[in-house]
C-alpha cells in the first residue's frame, strides 16, 4: 500500500503524496476553504512531527487505533 503512495521511492510519505493518495477523501473532509482538516489528519499520523509519514509512524498510529499491522 505504501509503495503506491510513495511516489518518490523514499520509503516515506510526504504531505503532498498524502494529499494525492487521499484526493477523494479530501473532498469529503474539506469543510473549509483551506486544507486544515486534512492537514490535521496528516499530522495525527505524523506523531514525530517530522512532516512525513514513515512506516513506524503509520504502524504506531494504526496500532493505537486498534488495527493489526503487517509489514511486508
């Protein structure tokens, strides 16, 4: 899944890649003229505040949500 989102092949997901991957979700989430709600969602996954999503970031966030994570 992450390989489909990681357009640069850097093994991290930058905010612009996150936006591109969630473009349909963005239409549902945007209730304002800016992308503040979507950015807040991104920052929730970016709990290390490094402005990118890494596999450990996603794993920790999804685990906190009660999701089982398998890394291939």
